[in-house]
């Protein structure tokens, strides 16, 4: 496999970060097939450095969840498919941050779920990150308990500009992508987005050193990242909702409230995707996904909730999504890593 034609870098200054999808001019324009080496800041903008730095005191709303970009892709037009293959995602610091918030998370009163009981305490945890060992150390704030968890870097927020000139906060997941918060967005995964505006306007942020499914407390192990992606373009065929693919699974996403509707969207998309690939009747595809699929939660605490639906690729036989685009991008990624 030949090397990608172009490698570019995007290392934004604090003034360059975006906090929305849509409403911003691109920082960079690249051709399809370009490798982009970039940096991202954590969701706190790097302002939470220790247990005494409460987010409510050191962060300023709405300047949370900064994203790097947007990146325009030459030739991308509404209706096209933008592919983003994650080559590498590496924590940029030796620590990550997590926290609880008074009115944010799955197990507390929120603006939409009003309760009379007291809100949760705002508390910060600092995790030691050992990239060489591949470990992430949890330390209890009370007592001496510690445990090493596997490092599993991913990006919580990836997406393109929404349609019709809409501008959405970077914390919001939707049909454009955004704050999906699924651990599936790790190195080796290809993400597919429908292009809504000229250039697509891709943005990436919200690095997580690791995250449990659901992101139950509202934050993962938040970390600044050094990330490499390959960006590609397919004319036409853009999906209605973001799709993911790795070596083992096809993955559909759905973002909505209530959670059942996010589940339905992801399952509906996977049934249609499966039926189209295999030439199956809708109910045959529905039956196959029902018996072979998986349905982990991505996030249950953002402005919209996100569910994913996964189908093992072994049931597809020799059939490949998007004519094997994921495999080709994976080979390009391997060539880049060998020769950089």
C-alpha cells in the first residue's frame, strides 16, 4: 500500500478552538486522502489541574468542550460521505481529570429531571496516565483504594457542520455527530458522516483516556490528546446518522431523548444498512440484527442521549461496507506509521 499523498498538521492555539459545530470558517482545507496530525484540549480547556480546581470555579460556560477545527475537505458537497479514520490517539499529559457536577450526570437531578433532594457534590478526581504501560490509575478520594484500569484512548466529540446553517454547541450529539461519547471512537475505527455543507467542516475534540459505556457520571477520564486521522471522501451516499466501522463490527449511532428513541434510531439505521449490504428484505434484516446485534449505551447524560447498535462483520461474509473503504484506510494508516 502506498503512503498517503499529504501529511498536514493542525495544532491550534487557545484562540483557535471552536465550541460549536457550524458557524465557523475552516482553519484548514485538505484534499481527500490527507493525513492530519492534530492536537486537542480536554473538555475543561486544560483549566482543571488538581482536586481543588472545581470546574464551576475555573471554567466559564459556554467555553467547555473545545474542538479542533473545523477542517474543510476539498470537493465535499451536501449528500456526500466524509470518512475519518483514527490512526493514533495518545494522551498528551501524564494525567486525566474526571468530576461529578451538581446538576449533570445520570444519577442526579438535572434541569430536565427536577427533584427536591440535594444536588450531588462537585468533586474532582485526578487519574495518573502511563502511556508506556497502557494504564490509567483510579485513586479513591476517601480511603486508600487504588486500581489500575486499561488505557483506552478515544474521542468523545467528532462531527461535521449541521445542515441548513444550524449552529449546535459542541456538547450536543445529533445527526451531525458531535458529542457522541462512545468508546467505539478509538484508534482503528473509521467514522462516516453525511456532508451537510460545502467542505463538510470536520471538528474533533473531547479526548478520553478511557470511558465506561454510558459515561454515567457525566465525564470520562478527560485528557488532552495528540491524534492522527486520515480524512477521505465518497461522492454521494452520505448516511442519515453517523456510522462507525472497525475490524470486527459495523456500528450505527442514534442521538435523541428519550433514550428509547436514541435506541430506535441506531437500530433502524443498522437494519437498513444491513439490508442494503446483503440485499435482504426489511424484515429479514430486522430479524438478523435482532439475533446477532449488540446495543451498548454511549452516553446517558448529554443534551441528547446516544445509543449504538453493533453487528459483527462475520455475518456479512465477503460483503464490505463502502466497497472496503475501512480496509483501505487501515492499510494507509499502517503505511504512514511504518514510514513516518
